[in-house]
């Protein structure tokens, strides 16, 4: 199967390829997958529900597909490029970019033939009842300088493999979380915009329009469009759709609600329109989503 076949043809995959360099650290021994077993353990990661974090210089056929990842995956590219599934489409993740792959969706990425792909990652556990890393105003792919994050992850690995001084481990973990937050919370300098997207996320079933969003943000519709393009990589109304599909995927994965009920909950009165939109963004019909579960 070609690395960029359609989402419907994807299946759970972990092909490490032959990386020229990789290191990682994990929070505990609960995950018994083979590739994790030899990693050092750092319990301090659990303070932020981080399952594992690491650095990698990958080469084709390096490829990972998670059909329904249970927690957020953050990836930052430092050099070269790879391909990542974003909003249901394969996109290039190049040097100076980062991507957040949300839970309850298909998450996939792979190296490109003939190119080294230098990246670092932070993989989170599900975070029930906690402040989520990926908020309503978070970009899925945007510009990000990952060099400091790479160094912080390397520092944590070194300390975990060495003396493991608790104070040092704590500071490395806080740095890692701080860099991820810096990417995931792009509206921190403008509380008006942050409040708008949190309002949308809290009531995705509302009949949101561009004019309504702009009014609540106290900016013009065109200015809001420019801001969203720059920070989120999508238009305001596309971001509303993304928030709705993210909520729909969560409801389909964690409840037994009928598809019609899920459609109504996320703002669609017509289940057929909802089903088509979900397929466009996620890759298959809502009715198929539960049967394609994974970790």
C-alpha cells in the first residue's frame, strides 16, 4: 500500500524504518509495546499526563498510523520534511513547523523517500477532567521553532538515564510542557479571541456565522479571517467545522449516542449533511467510526 493511500485504506501501523538517530523517555511501564520497553522511565512526566516524548531523525519507510489515538500527539519538525494527515488531507510538515494530532481521530505521518526528517514529539494520555493541551483556539499545523523543545527533551532523557535527580527532572518536564503550550495556545496575547473560540467549543451546536464570530471578537470579519489563517492555518468557519468534527468524533468514541443525536449535538439538523462532512474531514462515515477503534 502506498504511504498516501486514502484514509479508508489505512490501518494501524508502526514502521520505524531505519532512523539514523532516536531517543525517548516514558512516564511508566503501563504501555507494553515492544518499541517502548527499553526506554528509561521518568514519573515526573505524569504530572502533565505525558505518556512518552522523544527525538528522531527518520528515514523512509518510517511510518505511523493510529486509527483512533486515545491522547493528543504533538510533533515539531526541525529539519527536512515529512507528510502528516491534517484535516483529512496529507500535508507537508517541514522545518520550522509543528502539528497537533488530536485524540479520537485517525493520526498518521511518514517520512519522505530520499529525505531525512528530524523531529521531536510529545505524546499525551487522555486527560479527563483536566485542562486540555489542545484548546479550541489551538492550531493543528503552524509555524514553530522546535529547537528549544528538542534540547529540553534531550536534557530530560540524559537526566533520566543518569542520576535522575527529581528537581532536575521536574524542571526539564516543565520546560517541555511550556514549549508545547506556547504552540497550542496562540491566542494568549489576545483574550478576546481566546474567549470566542472557547465559546464556540462550549456550544458547537449553535448556528455560528462569520459575522457572529467577528462581533464577539470585536474585530471585522476580514481581520478575523486573516488572524485565523495566520495562527490556525484555516478560515474561521473551517475552524468551526473542525471543532464540530472533533466533538463529534469524541462523542462517537466515548458514548452510545445515535448518529442523528451526535449530528444534532454538533449543529447539524440533516444527518446526511453531517455524515458527508464527517467523511470529508475524518475519512469515513460516522457509522463506521466506532468499528474502527484503536489506541
